[in-house]
C-alpha cells in the first residue's frame, strides 16, 4: 500500500472515467522549461494558491521562484529585475487584485528591462467575483499579457482559468522554443 | 433590550455567562466598508435567534497598514474594500455606526489579521471596543512579510496598549489566532502549541482575558482529542487568567453544495458544544463562492446555535494519539529558550526550525516540515524537520508532493461533505495508483479540472 499525501481517496468506487487532466491537456515538460516567478500581491495573504502553482509549474518543467504572499510591489520588481524571468505569474484571491494588480503592472512596465516581460494575473480579482468582466479588461489595458479571472471564467470555464493558463504556458513555451531555434540557426 | 450600555461590555464575561447557561456563543466573520451596512450587519447579528457576539472585520489594506491605499479606495469606490476601514474612518462615523449597537450583552470583536496592530488597537479602544484577536506568530507568518521579530515587538506594544485600557468593569479581551495557522493541513499539536504560546505571550504583556482558538480540521475524533488537549494546556500553562476556547468552523476549501456546507458547519458546532468550547466562529453556505451577505451570516449563526443546543457532550474517553504530548514538547522547548521573554523565545524557535509551520512561505519559517493525511483521514507529520518531537512521532515519509496531490488533500473535506450526504463517519482507503478518482465526479458538475487554485480561496 502506498502512503502519502497524494494517496488519499474516499471509499467511493472509482468510476472508469478518465482522471481530471487528460493526456491531451498535459503539456510536455520539454516545452515549458521556463524561468517563472510566482507571487501574491501586497494585500493578499493567500498561500495555498501559490504553493499549488509552484508545484504545477515545476511538474511542467519550469524553474520556479516563489515570492510568497503579501509581497510588496518593490520586492516583485526587484526580483524580476534581478532574475529576468520568462514569466511572472500573479495569483490574487482577496478581491483587491484589480487595484493592486494595476498599480503593480504600471510600476513594473516603467522599468525598461521589464517593459516586455510576460506577466499574467489570475484569481478572484475584485469583490464582485468578476461578474462583469470589467476587472479583466482593465488589467489587460494596464499591461498584463493575460488575465485568468476565476469569476468571469466560471460560466464558460469551470476551472476558473486554469485550462487557459496551461494553454498560455504552452504557447509561451513554444514561442520561447522557436526564438531559441531561430537564435541557434 | 437595553440599548444604552451603562458600561462597555466585557467580552470574556459575556461569553462566560452564556456558557453558564449551557449555550454556545456563535459569531460571524463580517466586515463591510459602508458604515450603514456594517451597522446593519451588527444589529442583525445581535438580533439573531442565538447567543451572539458581533464582529467587525477590517479590510486588508488596514491589515497591512497601507493607509494611503485605504484613503484612495474610500475616495474612489469605498465598496471595493473588503472590510471596515476602522483606522481611516472618521471616529464620529464609527461612533454613529456603533451607537446603540453595543450593549452589556453584546460586545463586538475587531478582527484584522495585522502584524502591525498598534493603530488598530488604539483606534478600537478610542471607539469603545475592547476585544480583538491575532498574535505575534499567527498574524505574521501567514498574513505578512514582516520579520517575526518585528511582529513580536508590535504585538508586545499592542498587548500593553490593550492592557492599559483596563478599567473597573472593563476587561480587554484578546484571542489568539494560533490555532488556525494556514487554515488547513497543519497537524493539531503545532496549532495548540502556537495557540498556547501566544496566550502566554499576551499574559506576559498584561492581558488578563484571553481566548484560545482551534480551527476544525478534517477528522472529528482528532479534533475532539485536540480540543481536550487545549483545555489541559490552558490549565497547565495559563491558569491565572479568564479564558475560554473558541472553535473555528473549517477554514480550508469549503463544500460547494448547500447541504455539504451545512453538514460541515453542524460538525463544527457539535465539536464546540461537545468539547467544552465556549464560542464558535461560523462559516456560511456560500463560503465556497463569495463573501456572505448579512442574511446568510444570520442563517449560519442560527443553524449552528440550534445544532449546538441539541449536541451531547463527547464521550468520556477520548483516544490519546499523542497530540497533548507533542504540544507539550513544543511548548516546553520554547519555554526552555527563555520563559521570561516568550516573544524572543518564539523568534529563536522559528529561526532554529523548532517551530515550523508546514507549507508556510514566510521567510522566517524554516519550511522543513510537511503534513499529510493518513489513511484514516487524520492529519499527521510527513516530515518533522527540526521540531523537538522526534521521540514522540514516527513521521512516515510521503511520496513527493504533486500539485494534484496537494489539491486532493486541500479538497478532502469539500469532497467528503459534498458527495457523501449520508455518511457521518469517514471511511477511507488508499488506492494503489495514487490517483484521485473522486475528481472524476467533477465532470458531472461541469468541473472538468480541479477547482481553480487561481480562483479558490482557502
């Protein structure tokens, strides 16, 4: 018998249906060897989302720096300036993601070295639960490359943006791969 | 009901009186930026068919001391704040909001989550509010990046400020949040140790009315054992203050169905009522989706109170799996580092990894421990790092933790309470392949992947 945190099941008979993430959803690790910084925002104390994202990204082959929760803007900007990540992933759940996220991306884009760094944000981004999609539009307009709003995604994409996030990663990794091949050629 | 308080209500006395009547105090989480809505919420709490105390939860900018952000939000769109901005509201506004709300039988607790509580405590005392909660560890490691030593110093000053507000008939109250670290997946012994150590810290800095928290975890019998151990630890280490135990309804990923949410709330009410706890912080049926409305909070309060009223005391014999012994070892180790300055001893203990919270990303947390669920669904240690409990537990090394495995553990309670309506007890088996077959059921509900970690608060 295997033991461990990964091996907990209820006694409900296991259906024959496939597990959660199908093979088609899986992203080949070799395509996603990205340097990624994961962080929360300054006013957001949620941690489990950040622990999860780190594990997920590492499983996909990424090298992850996890800045943790309640991270001030300057800590995020310093980390990005020093590390030049392939991607900055911001996760916010406390409803302040819209205002905190806009403030951060404006400061971040002002740093010349970070003007084109891919930056994405996801979570519960405002106190309305993203019902009107306004938060996502504003965040994109402010300079994010992608927004994964759990609230507005709820109707169309029950995963709260996770599938879209994986697709985005795949595309980003392919792009990086292509650039690398061009560079090598 | 007497609407004019002849003196400020004393939180600990009210709770003790309710317990003497054989009832459980129930309390919501509740904070609104709008003073009118905040007042409405407090009055609705007071008028609920239950023995209640009120809550003012502050917004997260105030928690961080970012008062520029609070003022900007108040100027632009106050409703965008996720709590009541006590410090930046005009005292007259708060005074009007509270006018006639406080009675000798209805005290209000300020809840905030700040590692820099000084201004909050000063403001609440100025507003006639004398009950709050937190702690140097429990409001630093999960909710701040402040160095633990700074939080300890801030909390020492806050305790002294609160203690200085003591007056005839007015006993300030402080609750330790230490029993709620990370919300889920922390073995109970460490929760109890931090809860008790924070209470000792409060006492050392002048507070004389203290409540000790414990958050409902995932296994009912383990929780019963933990609360019994907490009572014993209080008797042993903090016997000379007015104290009570407060239970938090499950703080992890919450059931999504109304039935599942109610069953989980009921279980926490039975835990509180049956284990000699005095107070319960409830959750609502909509917890998985959004912040609850006032009406949803009142419904949860009344339901929890009704369940508690019909609950029976726990059976006399509670299985001892070693929670008390582990907690004592953790506490004694800290006291050996300096019982005359518990704050400093806490800092040293964390620096050495002798207190070490699983999954906590704070720079001052060593991060060498890890928890897991055993096959009975109890929380246990997978790695103890440098915790001084090596002779008490035999950690069973877990397989490397995967993102799916973490989600499975985080969602364990949610799945159980949503999918198994008739099953009061947990039956588990470890599958041979490590896959979480239960996720498949999500297809039926249109959730084709694990609930988003982007989108799921915990």
